[in-house]
C-alpha cells in the first residue's frame, strides 16, 4: 500500500480517483472484505490475507513479487497505463520464483 493512502482515508472515492494518475494504490486487508473496501475507495488493486504470522509473511511475499513484476514492465518500456490495464496487479503465487 502506498504510504500516502493514509492521507486519503475519509476522502471521497472521486478525490482518490483524481489522484491516481501515475500512482499505484493497493489495498491489503485481513479480517475484512478488502475487495469491497478498496472498491468503495476507488482502488482497483486489492488483496485479502490471513491474519496470522504465516499469512502475513505470504502477503508480504506476494506484494513484493507483484511490485517487482509491475516495475519490470515499466523498466522494459511499457507505459504505466498499459501496465495497469494488462492484468491483475497481484501476480499468481506460481508466476514468479523471487
């Protein structure tokens, strides 16, 4: 999750949407419907995780691999807009080996 996201809590989804140009926001939550919360905030990328030591470790690994995959696309010259539209931000657990 981008650290700046905390500043948008309480703002309307439209305000967040307006600020997303060339920003990547993700919403990651445990013990909640992260997809619904993210959607209400105007965030397209979301992920649930198990509230446990193992679940937290798995969540951070998945987020790390996903961020790496996304930045690799940008490094290869793909536009930010195309990289965002290409597929789900969070990579499948079996796509990368770190």
